[in-house]
C-alpha cells in the first residue's frame, strides 16, 4: 500500500487529544433514535425486521436543524431506505446506493405504497387462500443455498412456492409487490431459524444435526397463520385513517414529493461515477467493523429473492470489508480507478491512509496480537485494515460529490479487538479532514456500547463510543 509510516507511541492518544474538543455528549440522542428501533411504528419498517441502520427521526432532526430548505440528499449505504424516505417526506430529492437485494426490495416496496389501492388489496387478500389452493402445477421459485437448506418444513416450502407462483400471475404491480413483501416479512417466523448476531441459529426440530445444547425458538407458525396476521397488519396500516398518522409525523405539508432514486451495487463503484458537488447533504451509516455478515443474517431473504450460492458469495465479497471472509480489494480498486481515468485518485487516497499514524498503530497492534494468538480469528487484522482503507475511498468520494458548505452525517460504532479499542470515529474523521471536510462535531451517545460477550470475561465491560459524526465541506 505504499511507503510505511513510522509509528510513534500512542498515536491513538495523540489523535484523541487533538480532536477531543469535537467530542460532545449528545443528550438529545439515544440508541433508539440512532438505531433502527424508532422506526418500529412506521409502515413497512414495522412489517419487516431490518435492524441495521438508523431512525427516520434522526434523519429529520439533522435535515431540519442544519438545512434551511430541501435539496438533494445521498445515502451511499441506503439499507432499507429510512434516510431516503424521511428526506422525501420533507421535500428532498433522495438518492441512495445499496448492494443487498434485501434493502433494494424494501425500498421498492416502500415506493409502491404511495400508489397502492388499499381496497383492491383487500379484495385480493380475501380470495388469496382460495386462489392458492387452486394452484397444482407451479414453478419452484425458492432454490436453497447450503446455509438455508431445510430452513422450512415441507408444507411451508410448498406454500411459499405456490404463493410466489400466484404473485407472478397478478398484473397489478403494487399489489404483487406487497403480497411478495408480506411473505418476505414472515420468513423467519415460519422457519426453523432465528437471526442471532452474525449468523442464523437453528431450532432443534430442524433436520440439521446441531452440536451443543438444543435451541428452542418456540412456536413455528404456519404460512397461512403468519400471512393472515401480516396482511391484516399491512391493510390496517394502509387504511386512510392510519396513513396520516404513520406517514406524516413531521410538518411536511406543502412539500413536493420526489421519487426516490436508488442505485443497486457497491458504493465503491457507484460513488466515483456521480457528479462533483451534486449533493447538499449526505446521511449514512456504513456496516460497522464488527464481523457481521449480512449475507448470512439475511440468507433466507436472499434465497427468497432468487439469489443462488454464486450471487451470495459475490455479494459477500463486494460488501465493505466488515467480515473476516472479505478479501483485499486494493488491486481491484486500483484497476477500477484506472478504468475510469482517475488513477491519481487512487494514489491520493492510499497516501492519506498510509499517513495516518493512528491507523498504522492499529494495524501494528492487531498484527502483534495476532502473532501472540490473542485474537479469536487470524483474519481480523486484514479485515480491519481493509475496512478503513475502503471507507477512506468512500469518504474521499463523499467529499467530492457534496457541495461546498454541505454536510455529511455518519453513524458508526467504535470497536475493540483483543482488548484494544479502535477509535473508528477519530480515524474516519481524520480521513475526512484530509479530503476537505471540517469536523463540526462528533456526537457521542450518553451511554456507550459494551464489549462483546467473548471479550467481557477477559477485558471487562468497558464502553466503546457510539457516535454520530457531523462533517461540513469547507
């Protein structure tokens, strides 16, 4: 990655001392607002458990606090689109980039809700089970990958495939999308699995031979039971008297509503192709450096959407390097920037990364811990090194595409490996400074986040900062 940097004692401490006055305890923020929890009362977001991301309230707070009028907003890690639709309600033109089909499908579903005929949906739902019973010959839509094999009972598997076959016959795009999304939303509760951190846990009743203590997820609902409950919830939320209270929480009367624009793919490739100085605001939350593999967490949903093993594998490698399985992207990034005629950008970003003393210290410390067998996976140093390098490219591009005096708000957690805290907030903010951002504030949640359970025994429940960064382009 270029010239080595001399590592001075406690580079992280020096960086902390320099940026300490930017850290501010944010008493007006809490984990509920900064996480996805506050979205649980909103249509679509309360239908489907998409836990990654932040709340609409957080987006609306920053947009109304730091902007006098609507403009153009970007979220390069759009997820299920909470930032995009919150901004849309306030009259902003929303643009997002998202890699996982799970988020893309959620965004597409949220878009069609504005045009759906609730009465027509009621009619279709009323006849749904009669129609499904009439289906004898149907195409098998769900083709499992190894990590989802036997996730459903045979009866449930048949019901899911019949449902998707029926959806294919529906001509009304809005109703077809909502019916597909309803089944998409109940996959976990009708399966033998539960999302548990970075992987799926399997119930003892599944066909899988599982080591350790048997895991009991409780009642496993039938497809009909789960769908009836979900469709009732959806129809209730879409009724006219509910729409006002659920979709119109802020003073957004009189704002022109613009369609959401979503780009599917990696922001490492999509961001560099966007225009200079195009956006007024960026609000985003990248995957955290916490080893979570969303292609495993959402494996059932990916299979439901038609992803095969190769597709899932490619998605995993295309993600920001937040899992120990991610391979280094340095060579591919160099080739990419050369292919778009911007090789100097690649060199500039690499130089900024290599000139960060705190980053070099983190890499050296993790390498030393790895050699001493003090990390529970020997790919952690590679993951951390590449996570920050890739975000360095993202931050460069965000600085390029946002207008002068425009803002960037980023939500992220600090992390700890082998007892060593990695100041994600400070290192990323240092990158941002180098690319033309001014660090206005690093808002720190009043209550931080403890160690992982694996580290608590060895290092105690020391808090690490969960922050919201506020940068402004100079």
